C-alpha cells in the first residue's frame, strides 16, 4: 500500500531562512512546533510583503521597534540594521531612527549606536 501522506512544507519559514532574516531561537521553536512557527512567520511577513512603504523604511521602523527601551532586542536590531544598510539606508538615517527611539529611554542609544558603528564599518569593507 502506497503512503499517500503528503510532506508538509513551510514556505514562510524557508523564506525567512533564505533571506537571512532568521532568529536562531526559531530553530528550537521549529523543532517544538513547526506549524506554529510557520503561522507566526506568515503573520509577521504581511507588512514586509505588502504596502506602500519602501523596504528601507520598513527596516528603519523595525530597527526602532527592536531597539526600543521596552524591547532592547540586540539580534533583531542588528538584523534589521543590516537589512536597512542593504536597502540603502545611510548612517545618518539609522542614527536618526535610534535618536527618535530614545524618546522612550536612552537605553536605545546604549544598545544601538555601537552596533550601528560596527555594521556600517562591516558594510564599508565589503
């Protein structure tokens, strides 16, 4: 008897891996519940796929969200900084986003400014 069970695919999960927008914590979540991770990444992808804002501006906003005092998520801040640089963001634009984010607290600068310097130095060497 042939096995008609179709293997599940996870296109949003694969897309995030392929484009380098991957949080290493998601590896464990994929092991625990791949269906949940796929649903989350599908939901998370909507504003990145559709909408009038150019990719650069979306990435700048994601920097603000990840660097915000209420979040302070270093891997996400760095990943979105790299994406913004690839999308054409200037050092001045990224710095202004960080400065605007400090309205919530100076901790955003403490997290993001050293990271910004590193990422632009890496980008300029490539």
